[in-house]
C-alpha cells in the first residue's frame, strides 16, 4: 500500500468516526413540568396507594404538551408529598420503540423515581400545538396541530420521533 493510499484510508477512517460520533442523539433530558392532576387510582386494604395517575404539563415547551404517568406503589407513595399545580423537575430518557421511532419515558418526577411498565396502557402522551381558529377575523374556537413542529423539537428535542 502506497503512502498516499494509506494516508487517504486513515483520513477516511477518522472522518467516518467523527461523523458517527457527531450524529449521536442525546438521550437524557431534564425539564420542568406543572402537576395538573394527582389521583390515586387504587389503594391496598390499609389505604396506602398502589397506583397513581400523575398528569403533567410541559411548561418549558411551546404548545400544549400533556402526559399522564402511572406507576407502582413506590412512585404513588412518593408523589403524595406534592401538591396540585406545583412545578417540579423531571428526568426524561429517549428510547427507540419497537417500530424504530424515538419515544421517551419519564423516569423521575421531582425526587420520585418512576419505573415505566411496558404493558401499561393507562399512561399516555398528547403532543400538540393549538392556536385560535379565526373565521372572517373572528375567533370561533381553536385548532390543534398534532404533527411534529420544528420549534417544539428544537426547544424540547425528546418529542422528536425521527
């Protein structure tokens, strides 16, 4: 192998490794949410919570992003110390779903650890941007766009599906 060919191969290898590492997506995020609903769903015979629905609104993100989180007894017990409309930090991890699209899981709300159950059908996410709907320059309601928005993805990248 000539010196020129060897140099070209090394350059190509370095360039390829830089591209590969430069394209790696961030997977862990911290943001703030507002607790908009705290509801114990099921209690044990002693009255301790077994499951709880926690509705959060992503206050640092544009549009209306709402998520219902449900988890087990440890999370439900821990969340009892928080009040409605309180603002807390959340830890989010991006994950690939079975179809190969990006999704996210909230792993911590305030100081309460949440372990998502892959079979949980009660938790859900609603990502949308809503605006006034005007007809003849008169607001007659609102309309919501459920597609991925560039502004939303830039400010809150865990919402991006691709």
